C-alpha cells in the first residue's frame, strides 16, 4: 500500500510567496502533521486540514519580501538612480530628445483630438435614458426592385397602431414638422422659426430632454399647448415668466392661439433632434390637413420603444403586417412596402434618408479619421523606435560598465524602459493638456464642434493604449541595447552589424508607405472637393435675394392680391430686376410626393419632388429650357401646365428623344399638360444625384420670394423692401438671405473636412521626415568607420551621398508601390460614392512619391555634409 | 529597536519548548500545546510566534533531522536561551507578586 500523499498545489503557492528558509520548515511540519492525522482522522479530513495548515502559514514573517527591508530600499534607490540617469541623458542629448519628444507630443495630440471627436460623434443620443431600446420607424417602398421611397418618416397612424397591435412596443412618439418655418407672434413682434414641430404628449417619456418649467406629463396633452426652449422663451418674453403666456402661430396649413405650457432645456449638440418649439400633436389634428390622407402621406417621424429582450430584426419583419392591412390598395404587383427600424443611437451617423431632421454625420468620414489617427500613432512609434535605436550607441558604454559591474541583462531592461516610459508619459500629459486648452480654438478654426469626454475610463483607456505602444516600441531598442557585449563596447566598438536590418527596412518601408498614402489621399480629397466647389450649379445663384414669404394675411385683404401689390411695389425700384415666389429654392427642402398615371398608359405611381412656383421663376434662376417654354401669364391653360426637369423626364419613363411637349399627365383625376423641359440643376446638394423635380404653377401660399437685385446700394434696397413688405403684410417679419451664402455654407463644411485632412496629412509628413532624419543619423553613427575608409580611399561627397541613399532605395520603392496600390483601390471606392466625381489622376500618385523623394534627398544631403566632416584619422585610430 | 516584551502565547510556547528539552520542533510543540492547553494552534501561527521569539533572542534554533515522514525536509529544533530563561522567570515572579496583591482572591 502506498502511503497517502497530501495535495500538491499548496506547496506551489507557498513556494511562490514564502522565503525558501521558512518554506522548508513550514512545509515539513505540515506534512508530518498530515501523516499523523491520516492515522487518527482518515485521509480525507487530513487533506482538508493540510490545506488549512499550509495556507495559514502564509504570514508576514514567512513572506519572501519580509525581513528584507534592505533589498527593498536598494531596489528603490536603483529606480531613483534610473530616473536621474534618464533626466541626465535627456539633457545630454538635447537635440535628439527634443526631436523624439516633439514627435510624440504632436502625434499624441493629433490622435487624441481625433479620438475625442470620433467618440463624441459616435455617442450621439446616448443621453436618452432608454436609447438602446428606442428605434425610429422608417418607411421603405420598393417598386420593380428599385427603392421608390425611403424616408425617415412614415404615416400618421403608424406609431399608435404599432403600439396597439404589438405587445413588444411599450411606447411611441411622433413628430411632424411643416416643411417651412412657422411664424410666432408674441403680440409685439413676429418671429420666423425654422422647424417648429408637433409632437405627441409622450415626447418627454421617450426622449430625455429636461423640462425646466411645467409638468412633463401634461405639458403636451392639450391642443394648442406649446413648449419652448429656454433661449426661445427668453427671446419671446424676456426675463418674464413664460408659462401661461399666449403666442399666435401660423403656417401654411392654418393658425392657432397657443398657450405656453413648458420651458425645456436648450438644444443639445449631441442629439439629432434639434428642437426649439414643441406643439402638441392635438393642435395639428384640429386642422383638416391629414384627415383624409392618414395612410397615404408619409410625413411623420415615428419613434417606438421595444420591451427588453425583443429582437428588433424579428419585430421589423413582422411589423410590415400593418402596411398590408391598411395600405392594401397601394401595394400591388412589383411593389412592396416595409418598415425599417433605425436604432436611435445610429441615426446621426448612419441614416441618410429622405426627410431627415438635420444633415446627419458621416460614419465613413469618422472611420477615415480614426484610420488617420491610427496611422499617425504608427508613424509616431516607428519614429520613436528609430530615434531611440539611433541613440543607443550613446548608451553603449554605460551598458558595458554596468555589465562588468555585474548587472544582468534582465536588470538593465527597466533602466531603458523607464527612460521610454518617462518620455511617453510626459508627452501624453502635455498632449492631453494641449487638447483641453486648444479645443475652443480648434472649434473656432475648423467650425467642427465637439465636447471632450468626461468619462475617466475612456481617458485611462487612451493612456493605456499610449503606454502599451510605448512598451512595445521600447522593446526593440532595449533588446538592442542590452545585447551589447561589454568587451566590445568598452573597446570603443559598438556596431550592431546587420542584426536588425531587415526589421529596420520593414519599419522604414511602412513609414514611406503611410506617408505616400496620406499625401496621395489628401490630394485626391482636395481635388474632388475642388471639383464640386467649382462645378456649375446649373442655375444663377449670384445677386439672388431670398425673402421668407409672409404667412399672415392682413385684416382687410386677401393674400394673393397683397402679394401682388408687394411684387409690383418691389419691381418699381430700379435695383430689383425680377420677383418670383416658390415653395422651395435651391438649398432648401423640396416637398416630395407621388404622381399617378402618365399619359394614357395608366402606370404605377412614381415618386418625385415638387416645387410650386409662380411666373418668372425660371427666368429669375436662369434655368435653361431643353424644349418647351416657361409658364406665361398670357396663356390661361398654363394653370394646368407642368414643367419637368430632365431627371423627372427619365423617372417618368420617357426616352431621350421623345417629344413630350403637350403630353398629358393625370394625377388623381386632374389632367396636367407638359409645357416645358428644363435642364437639370443641383437643387439640394452636390453630393447627391439630380433630383427629379416637377414644377407646377401654384398661386397659393409660397414659402420663399426670390428677387434678382443689383448689389450696389444694397443696404438701401433692403430697407426699402422691408418697408414695402410692412405695408402689405404688417404682421410678418422681414427675413432674408442671399442664395450663394446657403451653398457656401454647405461647401464650408466640406472644405473644413478637407482642411482637417490636409492638416493631419501635413503632420504625418513632418513626423515621417523626423523619423527619416533619425534613422539616417543612426546609420551614420553605425558606419563611421566604413565612411572613414571610403574617404581614405578617395570617396567624393557624391559617392557618399549615393552610398547613404542606397540604404533607403529598396524600402522607399517597395513602400511607395504598396501605398500606390492601396491608394488606387481605396481611392476608386471612395470616388464611386459621389454621383459627380473626378477621374483618378497620375498626380495623386506622382506628387506624394516626389514629395517623399525630395524629403529623403534633403535629409541625405544634410547627412552627407555631416559624414563629410568626419575625419578618417579620428575614426580609424581606435582599435 | 528590538522589542523584549513577552506575549501571552509566546510565554506558553517558550515554556513548552523548555518542557520538551532536546525534542522541541514544530510538530512536537503543537502536540504538547494541545495536550497542555486543550487548544491546538495552526502551523502558521505557531511559527509566527517562534519567529518572534527568535527575533527577540529568547530561543535559538538549528536545523537538522530530515525524515521520510516529512518528505525529506529538515526540522528546526528550538532551545531556550539564557535570556529566554531569565525573562520567563522574571515574568513569572512578577505574576506571583501581582496576583498576591489582588485582595479578593484570598491566596
């Protein structure tokens, strides 16, 4: 019978933590007791008690580190000494340290800034309490396998119907915003407010906007109640209490006397809901606006909240049932309709549908920036590796002496790790402080607004990433340094030979590739932006003054005749050349809709955009006619006439050469005649294709008045116009803008993004140049002797130049080639996302290659001059 | 500065070492303690006390006598030093004096 043995693992634990001297005695005692217990208490119990005995012997006195204060103190002293040496070596090699340090700070600053911006953009709408359970219901209509309509909006009853029919839905809230602004009149002054919205009373349940005054449950429950943002309340009522005050509201569909029932917090910049005015949905329902067309006009932003554990995908698939139920007559052959759920937090970056509440962000752009941040960090660390390795020869003697005095290689590693970490930590701290301090300045400079995250775990994550990078990038130089053989270095020879040359070549090749790619990418982006900026918009945008059309009818007059007299009054002035009105102007939202059968072929509905215009619209905007003519006052039948743009012609299925003038279009019983075709123009954006637009002559209420004005004496003209308008529409404010400014604003955003990329690419180039400088210095220190021999044998500066450059030739060519391939591939993909784009040009590839070549050339010249100064007699006399 | 204070548990351990004479090491001390006081300390707490006693100079130790029973590990034998003995005696005398001064015990 073999003797029972105690479990082994307690010994392992003890051996890790207890000093050897104590371990033997303690463990011996424990085993002896175990053996005796086996006799008296049985094996099982003895084992249990053995574990207790052994683990309880881990006490302070038995620990490895205890009673050993002297060695602890000496360890501390060593580290203190390392720190001192670090600072000394910094001040000794001031130039190299500064270059290295500068690279780190600049790189960290850029990367941190981008990371902060990306985090801010990705955390939109995360402040809502149940953001992860809230979805927007978008509506998609597919016709003949083509998306006919996909809007952020859906039909009026969808929200309540989903809530009623599906137990998974526990709340819903809807928005409706009139396509134009509304006018709010506080008895003293009228204000045009963009995007006043009608919302359900559940608004404050679904969204976590704070109501500062009023009761969130009842504020929007009654018709004619309105909640204002703090700023707006102040604007309307000054410092006086806003609650209970009255406001008169009017817009294209009606007017109402509203009572202020709440004041809410101001807009939050990190939300896709930018709202200043909330009116109760019941206010809207008292007008006939949507009475007969509840299930046919998709104009309502609808948000639903799903219960925990609901799979949104599954719910999305089955929610379509209600469309089949309520829109039977609209769904036919080749037509399918469905709801698409959009998670609330993804709307800002991923949703680009028709009728968005605001121009949303671009995830692609954010990802691209993150990529740039990563590339910058890579370059920074490559630089760090190169420069630190280059400096390593300065430490060679130190390593040699330390080794002679008995240092292990293991003990030397912390010495150089500390040096690297100290540099990285300081650089990170400086970069962080710089980011915090420069934020306002950057916002002012670029127009890009974001807030820094206050989440400490994110900051510590940044710090962790930086430290990890520091440790990894120190590894190689440290290995190189600590590998020195004391005998050789103390003899004054510390060549590394070709040990790390492959790695070094890969590093420099990567650096070249990244630099070339960044410069090329920057050129490509600015070319495309320039192309869009200088592209002909297709209409005349200069000298075009746009006035918000009046909404209030004067007491003793009818709207149209007042407008007519305003027009005549304005045109009487020599400075005003034309006057026209419309429901939309370029840069503003077009109303969308569908049109029924075309001609006699009573085909399916086609989705199009509409612009209701008055006489003179085409002349004012300088749109060219492909065929037909503009609306004319002298032709009475033009009231039933329509004008299409070229894109609309194609949407309706006409061929290029069809003569469509005179063709009839029947929409819901009314017959329209096509009287003209105009050239395509960019109505909303240069980033989208041409919208199909139908122009109808609608004498009803317009939203914009467009005037062609002379720019001389503009101040006077504006004053006169304001006075003229006051005469005919005393209750309306005179608000105007110049059309070219609207487009400038859109381009500004585009330009800013381009500038940002240029800035970061420029940074990358500087960092790469620093790295190149460091690496070539390293090369020269490694080969001083070789250079000396070459010079003795008669090498000219030109010979030295080509000798030094030869080290960079292969990595440069391979890196450049790799970068060009990547540029071509990703550049093509990126360009394809634009309907209007440039071709990839040779410049995109050649310019960055030339830049890198030039940069290398200059560095090599500098280094050759340095090498030239090396006296062969000095370097060769050793040994 | 070394403490020369003798704790209650230390005092008992010191006495037990005295009782055991030549055969005082971890296991025998534990068993003797259990026999005399009906209380069995764990290996760890006993050795912590022994470590303190040694640091204070009341006992000295030497290692020897590896046996198969201990998995080939040596024992550490303890012996009271002269200081240890005098401290023990002094502590005892002090107790004798003090206990007689308690009026209600009637000794």
